[in-house]
C-alpha cells in the first residue's frame, strides 16, 4: 500500500467530522480505507435539490480538503424523509 497510514490520509471519523462541521446533518456515516470513502449523509439542506446539487453542498462543506486529503468519496445523499422511507 505504500504510504497508507501517513498523516495525510484522513480517517472515516475525520471525514464525518468535516462534513458535520461544514453543514447541518441529521445523520452522517462514513466508511473507508484512508484513500477511498463511502458516505451516507442525511440533511434537510438536500430538500428540493438534484443529486449533483446535493453533492456540491457536501463538496462545499469539505472545501479544500476534497482536493488535498480526500482522493475518492462516493456519497449517498438523502433528505430526512428519504432516509425514513429507506428504513433509516
């Protein structure tokens, strides 16, 4: 894995904290290996937004970290109603 585990690789918990600090969320869960992350983000801020707009909200919350620290992030972005309907 080469440089895995160096100080530049954030943990899933750090990514979750970054998202929660940058936007209002009802639920955030992040899994990953330091290079590739998968997030489930539930926020009322997503109401009325298309998928690409929802992702832009998250990218804004992450700011420069998205370029500097996070190399791959896949997201499932849901409103609270969508989360409830999916068994959240």
